[in-house]
């Protein structure tokens, strides 16, 4: 399973808001490369002063990532609890 950051990296070069987000993340030295929750990525965008469109794109990207990996919010919460245990 790809991490979100690894999945996002595959979108670089796309002529779309998702491709723009991927490029911005790749050039952001403080991007949470090993992040595992949407909240971590949302916080990074907030701290960096990202526009509302970028934050909306992140939310849509996260949903697409979950679908592409066959994940649901419930399975992600469960897997995070298992890792923490």
C-alpha cells in the first residue's frame, strides 16, 4: 500500500489542481512525508497559508487516495489503532 505522500507524488505533472498540489507538496521541505492522517496534511496547508482551493483539493485527493487503495475512513482508523497498540 502506498502512503498518501507516495500516491500524491504519482500525480505530479498532471495539468489539474491535484497535479498542482502534488508539485507544491514535492517542493515543500516541511511536507509531512510520513504523515498518516488527513489532519496532518490539512495542518501543513493551514500553516503554510494555502488558499481554500488548495485545501479543498487536498480533501478531494485524500478521498481519491482512500478509494484507490481500497480504504475507508473506518479501516484507516482501525489500522492506525493497530499501529499505535
